[in-house]
C-alpha cells in the first residue's frame, strides 16, 4: 500500500470537526457568508451545521417577523454551499436539537445574545462538552439586515 493510500485511509477514519452556528439568516448577505467561513476556519476538516431560527422564535427574539419563511431561509443557506447540513432549531427548547447534532464547537455571532447565557452549563447537564467561540463581526456597520433594509 502506498503512503498516499495510507494517509487517505487515516483521513477517512478521522471524524470531521462538527461546528454548529445559529441564526435567522433572513436573506443571505456578505456578513452571513463571512460568518460561515469564519466558523469553517475553526477546524482543519470542518463539518458545518447551520441551525435556522424558527419563525415563531424570530418574532419572540426580534419582536418582528422575518422577511422570508424558515423554509425559504433554509434553502438560501443550502444554496450557499458553505453548510454541510442545515437544520431547523427547536421551537420551545433549543437544547435538544443541539444535543442531537453533537457539535464539537459552537460558533456564536459577535452580537448573538439569545439563548447564550447558560448554554455551556445546559449542554454539560446533557453530557455534552462543547467549545464555544464568539466570531468577529464583518463590517458590522454595513452588513446587518436591518441596516441593509433601511438602505433600500
């Protein structure tokens, strides 16, 4: 067996680093794409799981409805080809869908505050030890959906 074949077999056996991100992603813009790229850069062989906020939760958190439905937002993220898997978040409890995906890393947006306060502790209670990393903003004065909509 050649050295290259052995290396390929080792790489195949090695589990990809599961990185999970969360958001509304209501109309993908450069800030979102940068967010996905930053999350992917956290591991050598990333497997990016994008969790889309449910319509009901968007209203609860932001006080207004998203422009696009959760199904449309899922399709937009899938079309970006930056996510390996796209899932809908939980409606009443965000923890079970995270536990189901079993991420190694959770990457949070620079301005993400909802459901974050006890996240590490809540996951640990479910026997899930996860590294939580806050990502950097990408031109935050430009690429915020509410700013983009106001500019139109």
